[in-house]
């Protein structure tokens, strides 16, 4: 099993820049908050599953 290696801040920023570039092409640039969520997921402080669940919980709270 491959061990995850810690990325440098430059590598993290490059990954976020690539994602943002793709989103800009679709007319949906990332906000500062969205970039921070990505940074947290990349650095292991959160996971995409946890962040997805937060969004679903928020939407359920608003729309029922």
C-alpha cells in the first residue's frame, strides 16, 4: 500500500490553481472559502466525504 506523501505549499497551491482554472472556464471561479476547503482536503484536515455531508446537511436544513 502506498503511503501518502506530504505536499509542499507550492504543490497544494498548484493543484488548487488547476481546479480553479477549470472552474473559471465554466464561469464558476472558486471562492476563498472553496479554495480553503480544497486546501483542507489536500492537507488531510478534512475529506471530501465530510465536506459533502456538510453541504447536504446545510441544504436539508434550508429546504427540508
